[in-house]
C-alpha cells in the first residue's frame, strides 16, 4: 500500500477517535497525518504512534495532504467537501450529504470496491445501519436475487455521537436526568424514531436504509420497508431482517450463500449481541430461518459495531483500496 498524506477532520469526535484506533491496530501506512476539529476542540493534543499530534482548527484548505476523511456533520461536509475536492484532495465523507448523488460512489469494499474507479474526488461512507445489514444481503442477492426487504433496527446511542453516550450514562446514574439529545429518556427505554419524520411518517434513517441498500446492491427494484429504533446500548447496531428472494432455495443453499464473504461471520447456532461484538470489525449473522409455507421468505439476525464497520473501519478500508 502507498502511503497517503491524510487529513482527519473531526478527529476528536467518537468516529474520529475510533479511526485513530483502527489506524493503530491495522498499522495503516501513512506518510503524513494531520488532525482537525472545530474551534471547541482545537488545541487538543492526541498521542499517535509515539508522537504528540496537535489538533488544528480547520480554517483553510491544508496544502500538504492528498486525502481527507470527513467525520463531520452533513452541514460541515457540504461546506468543506467541495472545497477539498476542488483543491485536488480526495475526500472520504462519513455524512449523508452526498451519498445519493449519481457521481459519488457509496462504498462497502467487500461489495462494490470496483465503483472506486470512478470516484471523481469524492467517496461516501454508508449509513451505519445499512453497513451492518448489507453484507448478508449481498450474499443472498448475488446468489438468489432479492425482491423485498423488511428490516427492524436496534441502534445504539453511539450512532448519535458522544453527547448521546453521555446522556445515557447520566440517565443510568440519575433517573431524573432530563433528555436533550433524544426526545424522551433513553435509559430503560426504546425510541422508534431516528431522524425527522416526513409527511408519510417515515423517518430520515428509514429513508437512508432503503436508498443506500438499493444503491450499493445496484438493485433499484428492491422494495425496502424499515423501522429504526434507538435502544439503550452504548455500542453496536442490531437488526432483524426479513427478505423475499426471487429464486427458491433450500436452507443449505441459503447457508452456503452466507459463507466465504469477507468481513461476515455466519454462526447459525450462536447469536451475537452488541455487548460482545463491540470493538470488532466483523459483522455477525445468525438465526437464519426459512418460512416453511413460503420458502422464498428468509429471516435472520445481524449485529455489528456501528463505530467500526458502520463508520471508521469501513472508511479506512476505502482508504486502503485507494492506495493499494
């Protein structure tokens, strides 16, 4: 792998910090690493590979980098991604701002790394729930074709950032602590809303899941229905997924379609929970069931670390693909 000169923008946030952890664990070659954040966090010093790196405020285009990872809000990505791209810096963007643009690849390397050939300077990292769900869907779709998907997600608070983690901690310690990140208390509760509702009552997160599944699988005909739920878990997104496949198959053939996929661990008789997979790169799928009366309908349970495969490590994989 060639060594990129990288700017990590949003370095002090939870995804930025996880990105640095992944760099260390994977020993990712970097010719240069500069860290940027908002003015609130600039001036922070972060230890990385024996060096003390100063976190800078992003006020101008950095002149000595060729790639940038944006672990920022959609609003900041909208502001900075075009400027960085125009300056000749290849951007890997975590936000949802550019994901559905036709000329922007939306990439999970195990599924569609080939789309990086036409990135035009801007690459989108997928939604954290879609990233977890898509690996088993990819296995089923390439083997049998998928017609319909019904998914219910159980998403950890870390998907809403550091402040959401702190809010759950506060409410666990003090039941009277008031919510500010979420509309109602999250401790001891579940919230069936992630993002704003549109006029049909569909949340922003539910729209993202359907749109991104279709784009990454290159299957605009798939019908997706989703319900997204925030749960009082610190790290790890889970989902119960029901799929209608286009071609009938035996349960053994279905099992076989989920084996041998990089990054996917298939364990039929051992289900995983968010608590035990936190910090792991892999996505874990289990509890494969086939409807006896309608064998074209398949159900499964899937769980993955939303900060890893759902965000930071997927972006690092994209970086590795670009410089391999």
